[in-house]
C-alpha cells in the first residue's frame, strides 16, 4: 500500500475501541496465580500483581498470606522488614502487622489507631499453585476457582515453570487463542508447515471462548512424536483446542493419535497446558505454566523432555510478544490492526475482557 | 485489614493534602548548602539544586560564585566551557560571561545585547560549607543564615561528609524528626531496643519544630559508648533533640551522661549533627553532614571512629528512604499514610513547608 | 545578571515561539536520506525515521524498497520476519506482504482482506545515498531531489560516513548555519582563533538560507593546510558558505587560496560537505555526511586524511549538541534563548521550518 486507506483505518479503529488492549484497566474481581507454592515460605517475598506491590509469607501453621507491601504509616516496604512469628514488624518505625494486615503494635505509643493497617488478600493454594483474589477479600468467589480437574488429579502427570513477559497480558491471551502462529513463530520447535492452514472451528460462550483446530493427517514434531511413539508417521492426528477459561487462565489441550487406525481401538494421547496469566503492570506479565499428560505418568524422562522442548517454544512467544509490545508502545493516531477469520475467538475474548474491566470501573 | 476503611482513607488523604510531600513545589527564598568549600575551586563545577543546573567556580581572588549552567544564546552548558580568569567563555560560540553572569563579549559582533546573561546566585562561605540563596539574589536574607554557632566555633571539633539520596527532601526531614526509627532501621548501628519506647516531648514554634527524647536509663551503643567512656554502663542517659531549623537544615543534638551520678558534678558529653538537606530534584537530594563534638577535641581517632560509625548509620537512612521513594512514586488514587503521636512535630514541620511553598507560588 | 530581566525574557520567548525547535512537528513531505546504499541489501534492515519504524530491503532485481515495520494484523515487526523472494512473511501468523506493503496471502484463510497492508515509501537511490519521501508516496516530488550536482559528478572525489546524534535535527541545522562556533567548539580540530570574528554576509531566499564568511588573511589548520599545500602561509584565504538546501540537507562549501597571489592565476581549492540530516525522534538524528573535493581526485591518502580529521570535528558537534539537548530537555517556564547578529540566517531558516511544519499540520 502506498498509504493507509482511510475507510479501512477508521473501520479498524472503531472495531479496536471495543476490544481489551494494553490501555484497558485490569480486572480485579478475579483469581490469578500469585506464586508457585514453593516460592512462598518463611522469608518475606514480594511480587507486583495488577500494578500493586504485594508481600507474601507463610505462617508458622503453613498458611500462605498476602498483604500490600507498604507500611500504612510512612510507606516503607514490608518486604524489606522483619517477619516475626506470624507478624511483620516494619523496619522503619517498628509498627507491627498481623497476618491479616492489621496494626497490632505501635512502639512509640500505648494504643494503636483503630481500623488501620494494609489491605490483605484472599489466597487459596491448590496443587503447585497459590491463587490470589485481587478484589475485595470478603467477596472472594471461592466457589469458582479457575483450577481445572487435571491440574490436580492423580490421573495426570505434571511439570511446571514460570517466565517473565515484557508485554501486556491481553497479547498473551490472544497469542494462545490463535495457534496458527505455530507454523511461523515456532517453526523451529513445536510448529509444522501445515498447522496454519488446518481447518478450525470456534465456540463462543458467555465467558468461555474456544478455537479448535484439526491437523490431520500430519507429521508430529519431535516434542510430541517421541513421547507418543508417533514419530515418523505421515498420518498422525493433532487435535488442538485453545480455551479461554478466565482472565488468569488459558488452557490448551491437544490429542494425538494415528489417524489410519480405527477410532474405537487406537491409542490416544492427551496433553494439557495451563497458561497462567498474571498481569504485573500494563506492559509486563507473570507467565506461569502447568503442563500435564495423561500417559507415561511415571516416565519422568518423557516429562522432562517435553518440558524442555515446550519451554523453548514458550520462550519464542515471550521474545516475540516483547517485540509486539514495543510496537504497541509506539502506536500513534494512525495506529490500527486488522483482524482476520482466525481471530474470531480472540476478538470475542477481548470484547469480554473489555466488558469486565468497564463494568468493574463503573462500580 | 481486608480492605481499606473508606472513612479512614478519606480522612488520611484530607490530612495529607495539607502537608508538604514530593509533589510540593520547592522553596526558593532560602539558603541551602550548595557545596563543601573544597569542591569549588578554579575548575568549573556543576550541580543541580532545586531542579536548576548551576555552575560554580572560585574567582582569582578566592570568592566562590555561581550562575545558571546554560548559555543564554544557544543553551550550551557553561560547565563544559572554559574558565578564563574570572570569566567563562562559552565553548559553543565564544560568548563571554563575567562572574555575575552578564554577557561581556560576543565575538562575532562589536556590541553585546544589553540586559543579557544568565541568572547568578548569592553565595556565602562559612566554615566548611558554601551556602546558596536560591531566590532573587538582591533579596538574599544575609541576616538569617541557618548556620548554628557550634558549626564554626573553636570549642567544637567537627567532621563532615556528603551522601546522595534517591528520595525527596521532605522524607529526609521527616526521618530526622522522628528518631524512633533508630531502634529498627538502625538496629545494627546506632539504635538500641529501648529507644522507640522512650518518653518524648514536642515543641512547635512558628518555624522551628523540636522533638526531644529522653532515653534513661539506657545502654549506649559502641559509637557513643566508646568515645564517652560510658560503654558497659546500664544506667547511661541519652537525651536526644531533633530540631528543624530551616528547609535546608535539621540539627540533631545528643547529650550523654551517667544517670546515677549527681547532676551538678557528672561529666556531660554533647554531640551535634547538622543534617544539611539540599533538594536536587523532586526525587533526589544532596545530603551534606557536619558532625561536631564538644569533648576530646584534639583526639582525631575518636573523631574518625564516630564519623565512620555515623556514616554507616546514615547510609541505612539513604537506602531506606530510597525504598520509601519507590513506594511513593507508585502511589495511586487509594494512597494514604496514617500519622501517629510521634509524628506530631514532623506533621507541623511538613505543614510549614507546604505553607512556605504555597506562599512563594502565590507571589 | 542577578535575575532574568522580565522584558528581555518575554521578548525572547515571543521570538522563539515563531521558530522551529525540538517541540515542532516533523516535516513529512520531504526527501531524507534513509540509508547509505550499502546498508540496504537482501537482509531485512530497520531504521526509525521521523518517529516511524521502517523496514528496508533490496528486491531480487536490486531495487531498494521500504515499508512500515509493523504487521497490520497484530503488530509484529516485519524486520524480525522472513524475506522470501520479493515478499516479507510475518513471523507471527504468516501474513505475506509484497514489496509495496500489500497483503497477498493469509495462510489461515483463502482470501485476503482488500485494501489492506502497510504503508510503503518511495525511495530513490542516487550515488552513495538512498533517499526516502516520508509523505504520501503518490505525491513524491521526484522533480526536486535535494541532491546537488557535485554529490554525484565525476569531477569530484568523495568520502562518506554517518554518526548518531542525541539531539534534535533543528539544533544540527543551526549548528551548521553559524560557523563562528569553529573557533570554540572546534578549537582543537578545524577552527582557528580568527574565524569567529571574520566578516560575514547573509542571503535569505524563500527556502534557501545562506551565510558566507570570508576569513582572509588566515592560517589554515592542518586538515586544509596539508591537502592544499597552503600550510604555513599566514595569508591564506578561507571562504566558507553555509547553505540550507532542505530540511534534510545542509551544504557547506569552502574555497581556499593564497590571498597574496593574483586572482586570475592563483590555484583555488574547493571542498563541499553535504550534512544530511534525518530526524530519528524529536531528540535524536541520523547524521549522514558526504564530503567532496575538486582537487587531488586520485589521491586517496589525501581523501582519507581529510575524512579522518573532519569526522573528529563532526564528533565534537555530536558531543556538544547532546549537551545542548540535555539542557533543552530541562527547559522550564523561564526558558529563553537570545539570538545575535550571526544567527540571522539561522533564525530565518528556523522560521521556515516552523512554517513548513505548521502548514503540513493544517492540511
């Protein structure tokens, strides 16, 4: 093009205005992964989540707790203070907080001011993960945790890890929703040339968005070919489903089998990946990953092989999305993006995220 | 707390709105320490003070002078130019300034434009320090220098030094005004466990604010125990006074003695520290320190011992206040701080600083 | 001066408001040097010009092409993608662009959206330089290239190079327009003490601005004295002309001769320098340089000697203008600059640049 077509540009910009982006407010009334269980122990630990600096520790009884990482008196970070039993003593003027964030001692005076302290957060530990409710603690929706059965069930073997993404969390969700990118961004790892052109279908529910892609027949890359024993076959099947579960969780499920065998008797291999998306700031994201398989449960070598190869691929996403973030940061008045057919689920998801953020803001 | 109490939050925010903070304008009609005397010599020297870039040198007659560090023609820094006798020749187009900042030569033309040059500043050198008046030079209040008698008197022995603080100057004043922090931030250096709980009283004058704390009986930390010979006593007295003298000066005076001896005959040891506070930017401060004692005047080893130990402690403040600054920078709409009883002098001082800044701005 | 004179300050500020500065919009309807010819080849190459990130490559037929460096789908940089023949395949989702920036393939669907792609740019290669038209490609003014005859003519020998300037492009134009700075900023390289005081005259045309300075008699610095054989003479002539040709080009021409010889028979030596000014951002500039001589055409040693000495001098400009940029960035409400007689051409040029930017913006 010699110049952007004004009609196309304005149309695209109108469409974009309805979608969540790096400018959109965070969604607070949600569960996010705050940390891996092993990260929270008897040493004060800090992490920024949805732009808030939060301090974590584990009580003597073993319960993980979290509160704002800033003394309510003169803003000294509690994470740079002292853990004393189940209390934190601010290292600046000695104000003591209980595990709920309440002031319980002010050394220079007899009584504590009432109703004073720092905001604390509801945490729930499930399997390898510690979840945090970023909204009002008393309104935490404990009945609807994002955790999926396979993430904790004994019928699945799991590995996990974490990466730091220099990009907005919406871009990561979008990346996961449209796996046509496997052919290009992951050409050297988990992608194959036929992936992008494979047939797909979309399911759009009220707050669940699914894109399912059937790559049949195909040749599996080693990361899946080796563990399933389908390496070498030119007629393998790779049925992939990207599912937006919550602002904090995107689940990718893939089934592999030999397509030339009868459906009733062929062995099927399933892997599932929980992409756990925790915004740090508007331009950075904590990216936790839980990967599961329903086969070779005891074979730790296979688990390690898949983990290593997968993380090499996820690192390609991290590098690529940082480049996208750079471009988005430089966006000017003429900035627009064009959506295509395979973005249908992702566009619906982004519209949902925007609606959630807007309705929270309206409250 | 599960959530901030809205009434407490709004109350605290209203109270904060009346206090100087990192958002408050600088106070220009004041004396600040610009430099240690030894820093200003026959080499051009630059320093940013209250956000202004200023160049200093000493004339051939030995007088320290200061002017804005930017050629009025095309903004080349004079500090990167040439000192020629008592003039500066801009290294860009050769415009020559006298020691008052006036243009006295433009090489490419015969005459200089009139009334042209850069703003110069009134400096006064007293003892180890060079003071600068940041307001209108002709209105410099030379009758009321912040210098205290002990800072230049021969009855006192002194050491001095300087640190760079990545924090706002108001936070440093506040830090000095409430020494309950000695027990916590300085637990490993100059603090003792009983300090924070010791009885204190407050004197609030029109533009002087004092907090006096009597720690009796106590055990002195080595930094004071050794030089006074009171090390080991469990019944020492430590009478500390924090006094806000001016936006540029906070004086801490401490008297030590053996509390079990009769008041008339017991030896008393006094130390005084001038904490010289010169804002660099809204988030950084030049922190000059002059420390004096009225005993062991000739004993340089004692002077060095105290200086070294004190600077280790002041460095803890510098590190801690940088953490506070980080927290303040991230303040959002829900940000508030709660004051306590021992903040009474500090709150009055911050109200005074705000009033001074506001009234200057109103002019 | 003790304080800025309010009348002088306001007068200067009013005058400044009419001149282009680092706050002024870029001028897009212009030719700029995008790259040296050798920089653009069969590897994707990116450069920011007038704040836009642009990707370059050379087609298989050898033609240099340029387009916006951001996929119109989801903003992945094309420069981090794959060059495939004369097309770029986005590394994210495989969208393929032709050399004009049009979408020609979307792998996940059969048809491409119409009128979609990224903006492409008109390039013209002349000699060592590739020029880019930053405005509407179809409106590129190919009849008025800034290239001057000597920049490509065989009667001239040339060397070239490039530097990166941490400063606004207007400052560089101004630097070039008033060479009185040679005596000061270049005292150690190409300046001589008499340069700043030499007689000059000014020609102001509609969009051409010239300052001509006659330094006669003078002693040439080695950079010119050696190549011309005039080294040692105290009566050399150095006739320098600074000419603003376009926002992207400032030409400096200098003639040297022995002033005591008769005008009709004396040998004259001419050098010309094209200072090619391509704004990168509002605070940085690509500074390309083409240097020519009309003597000793075959003597590469002389060419290298002059090139090396000149670049040492131009580096002094780059260092000095970065200091000026720092000062300009800190400008507050009281900021002003005073112009002098030798700024007359430069002030006219800056007024012209402002008028150009404003009229583009008005469109």
